[in-house]
C-alpha cells in the first residue's frame, strides 16, 4: 500500500490524495488531522479484516467513510460534522 503524493480533483472542488490497496486507488482526504476515504475502501477493508491485520490497522486510521461523490464535494466543515456526530 502506498499513498500518491499528487492531489487530484475528480467531479468536485476539493482535492484528494489516493491510497492504493491491492493495486486499486481510493480517494483520501485529510480534514483537520482526520483521514477520510470512501465507502468502497471501507467495504474492501472490512472484507479483508478477518484475514489481514493490515486491513484492520488501515480501518483504524480513518475517521469516517463517505460516498464517492461526498468525498469530493463536501466542505471540510460538513465532513467534520459527520465525524463528530
């Protein structure tokens, strides 16, 4: 697993980085020190977690998981509200 350094904008106004998990790129945003990714990554990590300790550790790194659209379109304040709710 590695994190891509370049930020990209995909269907939204907020840039994201990418984390690669078994060769598939998933968008990641950092908001006020919290890491946020997509529900697709969460589902993959939960599927792998009974078998791979790395998946469990990765799950613990993220504060929340959002839809593919929300990770690119929600502002930082909206994401913080989700994290703290």
